[in-house]
C-alpha cells in the first residue's frame, strides 16, 4: 500500500527544493560576477591554507576596534550558502517522505534515483565549501543539479508505487546506494575539472577567459578538489560494481553478462582508475588528468541517461 498523502507532501517538498536551489544559484552567481577578485598575494596564501580555514581575500587595513567591512557580493554568497543548506534539508525530507510513502528505500525508479544522486552532490559540495575557498563556484555545481532535478521531476517522474519484483532484494540497499553515493560524488570533480581547464588556460593566456578565469580559485585548488573527491568516490564506486556482480549472480545466474549498463559502468571504472593513476604520476598532473576526469564524468552521465532510457537491457526496469 502507498500512503498518497505522504507521497504528495514528498512531491511538494521536491518542488520546493528545486526553487530554493535556483535562488541559491542566483545568489552564488551574484557573488561570482560582482565579488572582489582575489589579489595575487592572497591567492598565493590560499595554497598554503587549503584544507584549513578558507581565505577569500587579503583583508584591508582596519582601524583598531573597527568592524571589518563586508563586501556586499560576499553577503549574497553567504545567503546563497545558507539557502543551499535549507535546500539540502528540504531535499532530504522529500526523500524520507517518499520512502515512508512506499515503505521502502526511496530509489526504486529514475525519479527517486536522480533525486538521491543530486542530494549527495549537494552535501558533498557543502562539505567542500568548509574545506576549500570555493563558495563562489556554487552556481556551477548547482546548475547541473537543478537540471537533473528538473528532468527528474518532469520527464522522469514516476508516481509513488511499491517496488517491482526484480528490485525486492536487500542488494537494492547496498548496491544502488553505493552507485548513488559514487555518482553524486563524481558530479563535483567533473565540474571542478572543467573549471580547472578554464583557470589553467587563463593562467597561461590571460587574453582568453578573462572575465571567468580571473574570478576562479587557483588551478591548484581546483585540482585538489577534483582529486580528493574522486579518490573518495572511486572505492565506493568499486564496491558498488562488485555488489552489482554478486546481485547479478543471485538474480540472473551470472556475475557478468556485458549488459549495456554493466559495460558502461566498467568503462567508467577504467577511466577513473586511469585518472587516479595519472594524477599520482607527476608527468600527467594538471590538464591531462583533468581531461581524463571529465571523460569519466561524461561516461557516468551517459550511463545515467542514455543507457537507462534508450538502450534495452536487463536494467531496463530502472526506467519506470
């Protein structure tokens, strides 16, 4: 039985979450567009403080006892960060309500799966904002999240319903949860690697990407954000692939059958393994490693959309 009231509240909360994220993205764009550009001295100090308290700019000289003047754009950025926290709470509530409505974990179809992936990405970014001076980049992370949630709430929307028989297994909690966490984590380094290439290009040729490149954090910061997030996501992704093989053996009598989703997941795993290897090798750091990370992110997105929605395979039940 489905509790229609809880399901309706879950859908309303989902819609409110998208609206809050859009406002947060708008405020982050204001900070990105109008915030003061970091002086070179502060940019140099930033690299020494990565992983500790973030430094957004060189503090101006203040009279003793005077209250520091806060940049207006920075205030908008802080408001945007607060809205992201509010949105994450609403987002989590929508998933909880959906789960209570159907009496099982809330990732039994593409609508719920997309919502869970987006929540992991938002939480990951909130954590990174505490560790790195990257708050003003929130709009770039929220943009794909808002797109995913819009598509999930429109094109991929599914009414609350009990799980299909093929999904009634404890492996749904383990295998799919690992895939959700890894996919949400991989979204962030994918965006960070794209921004890294823009910043790196600006550092070498300031006649291009001037408006955007000069307002991005240092290339080293973006590289560390991408690497440290990927190095956490990769073991989870590996665990999810292994669990998927165990579930496949129990359900279909074989660990691996080159199903389209299995194949693309394996390709993505190889790409991310190559990224971590190349990133750990001095000769392949920087732009080359960033391109590999972007390729892995593209494979993940391809697996999420094209394989689930277009191809026909043993995972086609995920479409509903």
